[in-house]
C-alpha cells in the first residue's frame, strides 16, 4: 500500500513495494508520472511538490511536478481518488530509479490506478 500525506500543494508518497510502485507509476505521461492517492482538491495544471519514498529506501526524494490526471472521489468502478503528477524533464534520476526498481514489471500489462 502507498501511504500519503497532504499539506496544501506539498504531498508525501511512501511506496511500500514494487507492485504498488507499478500501480502508481505512469510511464505513458511525458517524462513519467506518479499517481498520488488524495481526496484533496487539485485541478489539471496545478503545481505540486512531492516527497517520494521508494521501496527499501530511507530517504525521501523531492519531486516538483504538475497535475496531469485527476480521479475524483466517487469515481466509477471504485477507482482510488487521487492525482497524477507529471515528473519534470529534469527528473531523469528519479525516473531512472523508479524504472530500475520496477525491473521487469515495467513491461507488465496489469491494472494500475490510472489505466
């Protein structure tokens, strides 16, 4: 499970394991993205700051991004409410760490929080 905290446009996401990371990662977004569960109000284009903790990592990685996906509360099919945060073009190291952590799961076609 992914734990999250929210304070204004500051979000915190702790990803417990690779399967949760797979469900959270948005490789189809330009520069990559992460789904952050939240019931807070966010609109497309909002700038957010995310503190990300990957599986088995002690440190939090600061990520500045933009909201590119919104799943509202009470979405159809019981989807988890939250936002998709697009990584910036400068976040190559973050994207590389995510994709290294995912390994072969990156090629999976299993369900995610967004697709």
